[in-house]
């Protein structure tokens, strides 16, 4: 996905930006293996069995050149190609694609293919040209590692171009990253990244972990024993305040409920119903009497059955002796007073006038 976006049409515009594109490639490999930024490029490519990104672009340039050679001589791309070819011999133009491609071919001994300018010849030699170009890049990386002072033992343990077996282990990626960091550790400033922490080592100082030996990677790897710190018993002061506040609220609620229960009991004992007096003693017999009296005075507020609430309301609103559904209950009360005309014949004043 990254290469398809990064190298889109790279066979045309990228010959002058090989090093810039290689930075993206190396940054990805270093972040993948958790390597330090100062790790040389050749070390990273050999360890990950990758070639310079120039190899991939050169393969695309060969395919593009083959398409140009198959075009008719009067086509626009072929006319532009012929014009750049003529100028590449006499004028040193910047960003001349033909000149840059010819330079890459000459670096691997492809002079005869260039002079032939034939798509058939290119088709026969394409695989050999790609292999020669890849070997050329690999030999440069091996030579750079051999003469580098960054790491003295890497040249002895590396396969120098062949795939490293541990890279393809089916295990935790942390193990592969740790092993890669150990193999590519710097001689001057050794460091390793473990569990989100960067450990740097300086032989001139004392180990900051155990305080008993020099600060070397060998001591860290073989002698140091990690002991997890004791858990700190931390109590948040704000949490204590919250707990104290909740306890006070609980006590206040209990006191209020206690006072409210006494107030209700006082109303029951000295209320208008006159059930009992204030000198009432809460004996077992009196308690049963109080409960019996309380049941006789049911209201909608102390009825145990919610369906009887409407019945208690109707019982209080109906006159005594009236039954539900009687004829008297169906008579309607007139909504207004009778008029004077309706009262005139029955009134004494109306009879005297007649």
C-alpha cells in the first residue's frame, strides 16, 4: 500500500530522488524493528534482507523503456525520447530521463543493450540486467558494513545478503525486535528499547538499576535481575473526604427519619380521632388495640390494596344509604336556575293578577 502510493509513476520522475525515497523506506524499517535513528542504512537493509529502493525503480524503468521502444517513430512519446537522447550526448540538461537511465545501465555493464535500442534485445537481457543491478547494490552495502566502525561483531554474525532465520520465526514480535536491536547495537552509544522504555548504557558510569557494577549491556543482559517495585499504598485525600461526607449524610438521614417517626406517632396518639390519649402505654395489649383502630380508619393513604383507593373515595363522597346504580343516582341536577316566565303561573303574584 505504501509503495503503490509512494512510487506512483516513479519510473518517470524519480531518477533524481533516489535518496529521498530511500529515507521513507529506512524510516519504516527502523520503526518496525525499534532501531535507533543513528543505525547505518546498510546495516538495516542487510538485517532485514532488503535492497535499496533504487532496485525497484530500476525494474520499472526497464519496463517503461521497453514500451517506448515498441511505439511508432512518429508517436509523441517516441519523438520526445529521441529528442532527449540527442541532447544527452551534447547538453547536460537537469532532469533528463534518458541521461539518468543510461547512467544506470552503464553502471552494470549494459552498454550493448543501450546501443542496440531494440525491444527484443531488452526482453532477452531484462532479467540479467535486474540481477546485475541488485548484486551491485548488495555489494555496496556489504562493503559499507565491512569497513564501518558502528558495530564490530555484526559482520561476523550476519549472513550479508541472505535472509536471517530469526526474522521469519512465528513468535512474539517483541522477541524479534529485541534480538534485532542486540545485533545492531552501537559500539559507542549502546541502547535498547524494552517495554516502552529506552535503556542507554555508558561503561564509564555505574549501573543505575542495581548500583553494583558498570553500566554495560552485558551486565544488563546476563547479571541484572529485574525485581518489580513494591506496590505503593496510595490513598487519595479526596476519597477520604467523599467517604466522610457519605457517612455524615447517612447519619443525618437516620436522625431525620427517627424524628419523623416520632412526629407521626405523636399525631396518631393525640390526633382528632381521639383514639388514645397522650398517657398511652405501649404494652402488648395496647399495641394490638392501636393496630385494630388503625385498620378501622382506612384511607387512601393506608389502604394495602391499591385497587381499593377509588372505593374509599366513593365511600366518603356518597350520602349514607345510597347504593351504587340506584335510580336516584341517575337523576341529573339542572345546570341553571329556572327563568321568571316558568315561575310566573305558580307564583302567588301571578294568581292574584289573574
